[in-house]
């Protein structure tokens, strides 16, 4: 079935490339009930007009990339494919190894976009740009034609994003959480988005519904309101997770034929979020360990939340294969 053009296409940064205003998140894809469901989600997303596909080397211990790769068989030329590298301050040789693993899982020989995953800590920019750091791997991969564009992501602190931008590295894209709560609290929308627009770097929005949908579950917003808000911002695409077909259909209903909200409507949603935004309890990815992948914390010798799903996956994988897992400090959690 041919790819639908019913979702608006937006320009990717300074390039002539255009991508769908709605992107499919990779983490939740790995949480689908089984592989066939994940493949069906990918196929139906493509048929519905989604061209931007997000993923990451460490999502679900590689399962997310593997399932996306199977879903994209026969469709690779129809999509803009992005995944992320998880050096978290470690060196360029590790980044290159992760790239090769990602390419194999995704069943492709190139990426449209390769991003440094989850910059979170104050020293991450220095570790990235240092001699022998991951910056060198990104530039080499681009020179070698294995990636077309490069960028970075993070959900913790807008000031860390600004420090990454101030390294002077030629980023093509930057990914960050954007929703009405963010507009009122440690705001990427207020601090980072204007800088990206000024420099012609493609802004990529994520976590439009708060990561796991708590604002919807609590009745503060509907999922449609939150997705419309995020997509109405001046971003290249809004990436949102999908673990079952019904969620995908709900997102496609918003995205197909999408028209941005008026500024007065945007302000109204920001004002509704403000009473709940002050302590970040709907943005725990900024204030707690809940969304910190263990791959990001272990290289910094930081404690882990042993109840976090990614930590449990890491431990279970080690137990099932017999490989040792890092000895980490326990943490009381969030």
C-alpha cells in the first residue's frame, strides 16, 4: 500500500528533507505484546502517513530496534529512520561498535539520523566533545555515509542541552520533551527551542503525553489535547510512543490533516497545566531516576533505581545469559 500524505510534512532543519509531523517512538514499540503486534504497528503507521521512526540502541535491551527492523522490511526507502547511541560519556570506539549493532538490528546499511542518547549530567557535554569522545564517532559516521544527519537527545535539564549546543559541534537535530507542563517547569520550550530555530537545527519533540500518560490517567488533559499542543509548536516532528494499534489509531486521528492550534488555545493549555507543573510530578524524567536508563548512570558511577523497568531488564538479561552485570549501588528509587 502506498504511503499516505495525509499527515503534514515538515522540513528537517536546513536540509531539503521533509518528514511527517508525527513520529513513532521506539521505546514503547518494544513493549508491544509480541513481535507481530510491533510489526503491525509499524506497517499501519506507514500506511497512515508516518515517515519518522525513532529508536535507540539500549531500548528494551535491543528488542525495540530488532522489532522495528523487521517491521521496516520492504519499507526502508519510505521512512526517515533514527536511532541513538549510548556511550554516555564513553569513547568513540564504543559508539562505532554500537552503530554497527544498531544497523544490523534495524536491517539497514545507513541511518537518516544518529543521535547521542540522553545527555543528562553537567559533565556530559565535556565528555562528548573531548578528544576520543563520541563526537568523533558521529563525524566519522557522517563522512563514511553511514548516517546522514547527527544530533542529541535528553529530557533532564535544558541547561545541559544549551551546554551541548555551546560545544560548537555541528548538530543537525536536537530532541527534547515538549508539553504544556514543560512550558511551566525547567522549560525546554522556553530555553532551547528558540535557540534551535535561530540556528536552523531541527527540533524534535518527545514526551507529549508525559512519558507514560499520567496526566491523562489523572484527568488533567486528554491525550488528544496534549498531542495537539506538542504538534502545534514550531518543531520538525513530535515523537510519541505506541505499544498497541488502538493508541496508534488515536494518534493518527490527531495527525492526519493536522492544523496547529491558535496561540490563544496554546496559552489556555499552558495555564491549565501550571497548577500541576511547579514540582515536576508529571515530569519525573526531569526530577527523578524513573526515566534514567542504567546505561546512562553506570558510567558515571551513579546509583540505580532497582525497580526501574530498564534495570530489571538488564539484570534479567544477565541472569538468562550467564553474563555478569555491573555491580551497582542500590537506591531507594524516586
